[in-house]
C-alpha cells in the first residue's frame, strides 16, 4: 500500500495518498498483532491446513485490499471494491470500471500491484503446496499405481510447509521482481510512461491483464511494447523457463518440454488459420490489401493468441485493424477455447493447463496407433508412458470436473438474469482467470459493473474457484485429508 501512497503523493493527490498510507499503517499493526497472537503455536503440516490457507488467502485478503480502494474511489460500493480486488488477486483482471479515467492513476497502480502479488502467491504456492499434494497440474506427472500410490518427486523431502515456503519464496521472489523490473525498463525505453509501463509489466508477469489505459492498444509503446510483452509471456507457458524443481530427468531441456512444444504448435496454427480467414475475407470484399497491412494482421493474431493462451487477455492494436481489414467479426469462440486450454503448470496462467491437454493428446494418439497395430509396443521412456496412462487418466478427471464447474456456474449466472451467451462468456472468463474475454468474446461487450449483486457474488466465487481449480476443492473435501489429523495423533 505504500507504493500507491508514494505515487499519489508525488502527483499531488493528498486524499489517495493519505488513504493508502493510513491503510498501510493499520494493516501493519493488524499483521503484527496476528503474529504476536500466533507466536509459539505449533505449526501444522496437514494437507487440509494448506488448502484452507490458500482458500482463505483468496477470499479474506481482498477484504483488506478493498478498504483503501473503496476509500480512494469514494463513489462506489464496498462490494464493487471487493469484487475488483478478488479479480486482481486471482489475476483475472475483470474490472468493474471499464473507463480508465474513472479511477485515479494511483488506484490503477494498486490494482496492478495486487495482481502482481497474486501472481507471486500462485508461483510460490504451486511448488510449495500443490506440488507435494499432486494438484494444480502436478497430478499428471505424479507417479501413481492406478489411482493411488506414491507421491511425487523430491519436493516432499523438504521438511514442513514453512520451510518449503521460505525456500521457494527466497528463490522465486528475486527472479519475479527482476523480470518485472526488466520489462518495466524495456517498456519505458520504447515509449511508455513510467506508470503505464510498470502496470503493464506487473500485469504481464502475473498474467492479470490489468491496464491503466484500457490495454496495450491504448498505450504509446506500439509494436515494440507488444514484442517485449510477448517475450516475457514465455514464463506463463512453462515453469522450466524459471525453475526445474521436480521435473523428470527426460524433460529437463526447455526445448523438449511438452508444454513448450504444444504452445508453439497452437501459436503457429491458430494465427495462421485466423490470418488466412482474414485474407480470404479481405479478398472477397475487394479491400485495399497491402503487404504491411497483411503482416500487421498476422502479428495481431499471433500476439492475441499468445496473450489469451496464457490467460493474460491483452489484445494487440493490430487485432482490431485485422478485423476491419477483412470485414469479419471477432472470433470469440477461438479466444475462449485458447483461454480454456491455458498456460503451463506452476505458472501464473489459468485454464486447464497445457500439460493436461498434452497428456490427453498422447493418449489419443497411442489409442489410434493400437487400432492400426494392435500388437505394437510404445516406447519413448517411462515418463512418456506414464503421461499416456496415469497422466491422461488424471487429466480426464480434471476435465470432467471443469465441465461440471462450467455447468454449475453457468446455471448460477442464469439465475441472476444473464442471457445464455453472457453466462457462457462470464463463466469461461472467471474460471480461466481471463477477465478481458467479456469485452471481446461476446457479440456485444459485457460490462462487469452492470451485473446485479447476486451476479457479482457468483463472479467472485467463480474467480476463486478458477484460481484454485475444482480438483483442489474436491481434495479439500476428501475424507482422507480430513482424517489425516487423527492418523497423525494415533
């Protein structure tokens, strides 16, 4: 909170500066009192405690973050402030204030900062909490016998939760901060104002898509800024870009990582399809086609596909021009499909995760091979065999749970008065943590601020559910986890 307070003081906004400064002081005292109250208490390493901590983090912490937001804006309800902070902390980026001028610049910085912290929480908790429990995509690589058995890798050998959190926080926080600083300086060099560059840098590393100017199409960095953002989005495709903990010996090379290869295939095929569709559309309407306009349309497709695949939600400035160039409407279903696929395991991206899709693809490919050659024996090593069998099984379980989540959230949105199209777009946007989908995926832009009170409540629940994943919620309700305390005492 001291960061937006300092910025507000530097631009002469005393009210916003005082609000964030007082909130920082009060929050500091609250944290101190909690630390003193819990001092000397025995620490628990039960899985249920870990998952409950994550759930409380994304549900309760936005209440604290919403206080300075509500007081700084002054002309909005506390519910709107809470939903905005849930959206930021879960890196969804769904804003109830589509007009950037509605909020002071320091409040935009606060939104980006909360999203950046949410991405950092996801980075650390994925490796320190979800990986030892074989959740969050790690279940695909977990070595199991049938549906149960041994847990995964050497991460479990690190003592307790506190030790794991300290270890991975000390390792990832400097890297996360350094990458954000590098992108910030790069965006400043290509023409972005410092505040806009900082917000976009934070939003890129956290894949929140938060912008103080309405997206990359509204900034002054242009093509150079989009290229820099695209380069740093690689950290949302594969965790091998920043860490190799817990990976099998056969998949440590970044270029051979299945998530990277699948992402490259998607980024190559989908933009080419969209470009050819735009090209044919422009040819049919006899528009003025030039080489540069065609290349601009192709880049707009590549960047937008990469952005929505990583659930960031930034739209290229050339994306809109490619629509006008071809005379065709926006491909909302394609973008929603990309968001549903999502980024890499243990990254800040949401969605189903590339590794789960890759496991199902390998399983399907092997089944087709067996139809042609029933007596064939597949090779490629133990890791690949596990992905085709146990990994594909766990991926299929996740997709079934995700389908059930989509159905339930859509039904909840329908009860709040939303149409079928709006319910579909809002559900996919919330569960994949890709808030900007509501603006471009529907036939008419959806304004989150127009939702009813019950609609905003459903949206908040869906965003938290999309960040934690349904599989983790099911694990939280598992009787085996709740009985772990009794077994430990025995």
